C-alpha cells in the first residue's frame, strides 16, 4: 500500500502482462480472423498460379473480347465490363448492408438487424444468379473445365494474328483457371448466404437478444466482407488486367 | 467465463472510434469511386490510346490495393482493433508477397522452357 509505483507495477499494465485478453476480441471473432487468414492463403495460391501461368504464356484471351456481352439480355457484343460491373456493385452494396447490420447490432436494434441482414442475403443471391448467367454464357460458347470453343469462335477472343496452337493452349489454361477460381469464390458466396440465413433466423428467434450482444453478426460480417475482398482481386485480375 | 464476451464487448464500445452510419456510406462511396476510375481507364483511356496497357495494369493493382485497404480497415473493422491483432493478421501476408515474388520470377523461366 505504498504510494510509490515500482517499475514492476508499471510493467503489469501492458497488454501482454497477463490477466486479460491482449487482443481485446472475443474468442470466436479472433478465430474467424485466423480462418480468413488461412482462406486468404488459399485464394492467393490460386490467383498467384493464375498470374504465373498467364505471365509465362505467349498470348492470352483478351478480357475485353471474352467478357463483352451482357448475359441474360440480347447484348452479345461491344459491352465489356458492363455485366461484371453490375456484379461488383451488387457485392459492394451487400457489404454495405452487412456493415449496417453490424452497426444496428451495436445499438441492439433487432428490427434493423433483420432488415439489413435480409438485404445482404438478397444481394448475395443476386450475385450468385449473375454468376450463374455468366457461367452459362461462357459454357454456351464452349468454355468449361478443359473444354474450349471451336476454332471460329475461339478466334474472336484473341487479337489478330495469334497462331491457333497458341490460342488452344492458353484458352485451356484460361478456362480451367477461370472456372476454378470464380467457382471457389462463388462457393464462398453460397456458403456465406447460407450462414447469413441461419444467423438471420437466430436473430428472428431472439437468440442474440437473450445473449445481450449481437457479436455473432460481426463474425459473419467478417466472413462476408472477406468474400467481397476476394472478389475485388478476382475482378481486377480476370476482367481488368 | 460466461461474463467474458460481454466485458470485451463493452470495452470495445467505450473507445468510441468505431463505424458510424455516416462513415459506412463514406467508405462505400470511396469504393464505388475507385471502381468507377477503373472502369474509366478500362473503357475510355486504354481503348482510345490515352494510356498504354503496360501503365494501366500497375494502376489497376494499386487501385485494387486501395479498395482492399478500405474493406479490411473499415468494413472489417481492423483499423479499430488492438495493434497486436492487426499485426497478427497483417504480418503473415508477407508470405503471400514472397510467393508472388517467387512465382513471377519462376514464370519468366517458363517462357524460355516453352520456346
């Protein structure tokens, strides 16, 4: 009970001196962060192998020629980036509704959380439908895992003067990588929608109201934003570069 | 043990510097703006020859990293977490940078293998 504070007492107040959580986050939220980190490694490996294969290829299907139609409408040519732009907007928008749900959760406003979560789920479903249309369109052109369009169709996707043998080789790589990476991302969006639905049902049942905190919304929010984050990279490396 | 999560939650609410609705929309418009700039480059500057594709590609990547920063820092709330957690998440990203360096270097050798 002396008034002087020793050096030892000073040290005891640091975050790592024990007696409290140094990261100041709840266990589940920290684990979600670590899971997302491992997921980031998986997506990075896929995207980096895509980059390596594309770097070493003599030519590559031009994104502005492959993705120049708007699936689901009659626009077949001359509209590059329009459809994927819509998809990007939908996903960013659903990220905003998610973070608004988290914000409503901080104020313990059950009704607002429900509406923003429903908005997020609708956004996710819209994105998945767009992706289904996009896949269907590419499939109808002849692209699939280890399948490429016939010679005449294939020529439309390259700059003039690229030999057919090169077109064949890189189109195979393009098709495999495109369907694998957007498929893996789409699978994440799909599971995100399922998780969001489960959490929304829990909110409706009043599980988190009883618990006194809507921290669970933050955890699924982290996952949902991560899916958005990955899309930002997929969008750049498949559609822009 | 059961009181721990709520304690953490209260402590988080106390330091005030968190996401308000105003800030959420601000970040949204930043993300939208950056995406519009990317579209402007891809649909106008590159096709009309104002910008070479070799210049445009690094610009896309820098803009993408900006978007990634805003999503992780604000939407995922990482900017407002304890510095220990921030480093625990960000430092392992160095491994990804390592893999990028290794494989871009490697892919340059694959070109000669293919010839």
